[in-house]
C-alpha cells in the first residue's frame, strides 16, 4: 500500500501549511507542488470524519458522496513494443558474388552495385566496420548485417561464396581487378605476378608455391588449357598468369600497372595445379 496523507479537518490542514511559513524545499522550486497539480479536486473532505487522500500515482481525483474518494482518468501502461531483429543475409567476403553483395554495396554507398565483392567493396566494408566499432575483418557476417540494417534481398536465391574449385579461380581472380602491382606483394594491397596467383589459388582452396618458377615446377604441363590453368613465360619461369579462356589471361604484370585482363603474348606454356 502506498503512503497516504490523513487530513482530519480543513482548518487543521490549512494551519499545518501556514505553520511552514515561506519554506519551500529545493526540489519543489523547479516544478509545481504535488498539491497544486492535484488542485482542490485532489483532496476531498468529509463533513464529520477524516478522508484518506492518496498522493502517489493520482492523475485526477474527485470526492464522491459519503466521503469516498474516486480516482478518474487512471493512466494505462502502454504495452511493450517488441523490436523485430534485422534479418542477417548470407556471409559474404572477398570473392563472393550475387544479390547479397549488391545489397551490401547499395547500403555502403559510393560503390558500383555489380554484385562482385572485389577490392573496392572490401575496402568500403572495412572502413564501415572500423567506423561502427565492429571487428575489422572485411567479412559481412551477422553483426555487420545487423549494423547495415539487415538483408533485404527481395527473396532471391542467396549467393554462395566462390566455390573451391578450378572454376572458382577465375571468379576470384576477376574480383581482384584494379589491385596495383607491388614487387613482392601477395595481399590485396598489392601483388606481384606469382603473389597474385598464389593468393587466388589459396582462396580457391588450392596450395601452390610462391614464386613463378616454383609454380611451373609444381604443376602439370597441359596442351589443352582450361580456364583456371596457369600460364608461364620462360625457363625457369619468370612470369605467371591465370588463363581465362579464348586467348585471355589475368595477371599482375609489371610495376606501374594493376591486375587486369590481357591478351596472351609472346612464347608461353600452360600448367595445371
């Protein structure tokens, strides 16, 4: 039961207030007193007896005949609103393709919405994660999806990461277009020719040696190349690229260039990992 104020009579009540003088507690100076808020309707007096007046939780009150206090306009507590959690899309990262990547690109803004998770999308994801206090790994998982507002892929089939097969090699390689050439580089911040091929094959689930000559030695020579095979120049090999088919390759060729699609050139041979 909440505390109540018992007033024996109107005279004694006013007298108790007058005896307080001009004193006003500090916390009541900032706002009207509880009694002023209630108004005269907030206190009912019986002619021949005390009336109990609740002071807490009262919005408005009026006196009923016989000295009974009636509370009107009771405040109803609003029901709790349950927030719908953001729907997480499929986990996507460098090399992934499809609708989910397009959603990520459109949410981040400033990117071509092409559905290819390449170096620019990777950089934008990392910058977003860094600025939003998330783990900076370049992977759009449940927490990054939630921060982006969830997956709104429109019910389409969720894309899968690049498959770990030879056919996946070309997809991963193409997603790295635009990465600058860097001598000794083997990360998306910069590649040399064999650093590029070893990185792509590692992403596709295949382990090959680091240098062009070692890669040529470790592969099997083929005369009927397929997309995803390696192309070598020189004995021992001094340059390596990834074959795309139809006389096209993708490679990190030399300083001052970027990873790009090129035509086959010079004297070359093919190897299959």
